[in-house]
């Protein structure tokens, strides 16, 4: 059963190895479900690059651990790009969840990340 569908990130990312995360006020909400599906859209890409989106979880909100790589090093081209990823819930989730988004090459792009949460 679907519990939510939210726009978790809507901003520009630029620079080599730049990592940004979703808003802290979403951390508890994202941890409420067993399964997460992601849909990322990138546009205004200045040069070809790569995007990685990881699911991270934490018990205290300070120390974060990678739980899964939902979108792995996908290639961004200088058009609109669409990517889908998921996190299966195979590993139990701690009390807080966020997403880290990394551009791994010298590019910048406008990135939107929608997240759908479901329960078994």
C-alpha cells in the first residue's frame, strides 16, 4: 500500500564530487515505510556527467550509514534525463532516512527527486 509520494529534492547540484542531501524535516517520514521507489529528473545539464543517489539511514541524525545505492552512476546528457531506482527494504531501516545525491564529474544540473513510500 502506498503511504506517500513526495518531492524530496528540487535544486541545482554542481561540481566534482559534490554531495547534497534531502531536507532534514523529511528524515522521519522517509523512515516510516518498508519500500522506497525513486524517480529523478535532471535538466539544465551544462556538460555530460554522472549522478549517484544513495539511501542513507541513521539512529541519531548525526551518524549516517549508506543503506543502498538506488541510482548508480547514471550518465547525464545535455537534455532532460529520467531515472528510476528503488530500495527493497531487505535490511531493516533505522529511525531516520535521507538521500545523498552526488554529481561525480565536473558538471552542474537541476535535479528533482520524487520518492514514493510503500508498505508490504
